[in-house]
C-alpha cells in the first residue's frame, strides 16, 4: 500500500531546474488538503532532512540551504504537492520524498532521485 507517489526526478546539470511531484493515494485523499505537507531529501550517508514545508493554509517554510531556490506548492483538486527546484547544486543530489509535517513514519515511499552533476 502506497501513501504518496513521488515522480519527476532525474539528472540535471548544476544551475538547472527540475519540478517534482507528489500525489496522495486514495486512502488519504480525504484528509490531504487539511494536512501540513513537506518535501524531504536524503543524500547518501546523510540524515533525511526537511527541505520545504507547506501548511494547509499554504504558508511555506524552507531551510537556508534551499531558500530562494526551491518553491513548494499544493493543488487541492489534484491532491498533490510540487517542488520547483531552480539553480540546482551538486549538494542537492538526493532521493526526495514527500510526507506530512511532522512525518508519518509508516508513510515513507520510494521517493524520486534527483542527481545534479556536470
């Protein structure tokens, strides 16, 4: 049973852009629009970190590492959240996951791989 489905990752050159998506599974769509959501990433040999958060009221927060470069948004009709990533850097390379904020530890999916390399 999959709770969130991430997609849109890929290989991009430094300075490039990428938009990734996360769609909620049917079983959680009834509460998705009322939930605070976020994008997390995990690079090799590093802890998973929150890189973008968006509340049910669409208030957003970002850590300094991505502020000004990443933009998170949500679509109530499609029950999805998105992450627009601009001016990508090699240190952004990671698997990106979506989940609630704070996360439901049983809802981690497979994520989508973002690789920034020249």
